[in-house]
């Protein structure tokens, strides 16, 4: 379950979760206390009691919703369909239902009376939760898609690597331009563009160099993303055949190495306005 949920969780989302928990325990408990006093003026309901009730309701709803999300995500894995967004929607509805059932059991009132008492606090929490969880989910989906684009880009560079090796084997030297790989039918044209930037026919910068996988690791760059592709970093193909993702800071450090001096100069010229 945690593995499935972890794919949607990022560090910045803990702020969202904190807001939701505080709203549920603090605001929800206070609204529940006010609602109980309104519907039963003969008793003076304490905030601490409402806090405990809201806590148990939240835990019960959260566990139930998490189990539902895990189950739907597992089904999606079996049928090879991404059901995570659908799973989160159904899980959110399950959390609400699970919390209401807990309230119903702990308040010991008829269903209609329970609905009247917990209606306002649950509605407020649903609104807050929808905004917080919706924002966190959309950010996570966007981050996930960007990550998948980076992985697809690495796969594209691996495909280009195979084309470069095949070209050098047949011709005897590296091609002068990446387009030559397509023109000579060593790769399909679609593999010259970066998956993160479909507007460029050729999405990579290249300087002719021989790829020597058997010679051990090397930090010399052969091909890399243009900076406009991913914006937060670049994939690079090295002369030892590795396709690696670098953050902007890591890529700058890579360019600063002596073996990449000519590549860095040419790249700067190609990306200058």
C-alpha cells in the first residue's frame, strides 16, 4: 500500500497534509462540538471529547480509504491501466463514508440525527479536503508525468546510442549530425526528438565522438538535452554508453570537466539567443 501511495507523495505535499490534519482535528472538532450543543442543549459537550471522536473517525476513514486505493491500484497493475487518479477519487469518498460510520457508532444516534449533527463539520472538512487534496494530487500528477518524460528521454538516448554504434561500425566514423542517423535509416525520425518537447524535430545537442562501452566509465558527453526540454535538468549520453539524468547544477559541474570543454563551448553557442 505504501509503495503505491509513495508514487504520488513528494516532500512539499506534507504541508498540504498538515493543513488537512489540523483542519480535521481542530476545525472539525470545534464544529462538531458546536453542532452537538446546538442539537442537544441539555449537555455541555467538551472539546476534548469531540477531538477524540474526530481523531478516531479520521483514522478509520483514512485506513479504509488507503486500503481501497491500494486495491484499485493493484487492479490497475494487473490490467496494465493507470487507475491511480480514479483510485484517489474513490478513496476520498470512502474516507468520508468511513468517517461518517465511525461518527454514527460513537454518537449513538439514529442515522438522520447523526447526519444533522456531523453534517456541517464534515461538509466544511470535505470542502477544505477537496481543495488541499485536489491541489496536491494535480501537482503530483504533473510531477509524475515530468518524471516519466525524463525516463522516456533516457530510453530515446539509449536508442540513439545504438544508432551511433551501428553507424560507426558500418561507416567507420561517427556521423557529423544526428539527422544523418535518420537519413541513412539507422534510427526512426521520431527518436531524434525529446519526448518532453515535441516542438523540435531534433531535441538533442550532439558533437561527433566515438562511443566505447568496453573502455570503462567516462564523463565525456556525446549527446545531451537542450535546456528547454525539461528545464530542471538534462539527460546526457556519455561516451561509455550511459544515459544519465542530471539536475541543472549537476550538469553544470559535468560541463566544467576538462574532457567536456569543447562540448560546453559548442552547447553555449547553440543555446545562445
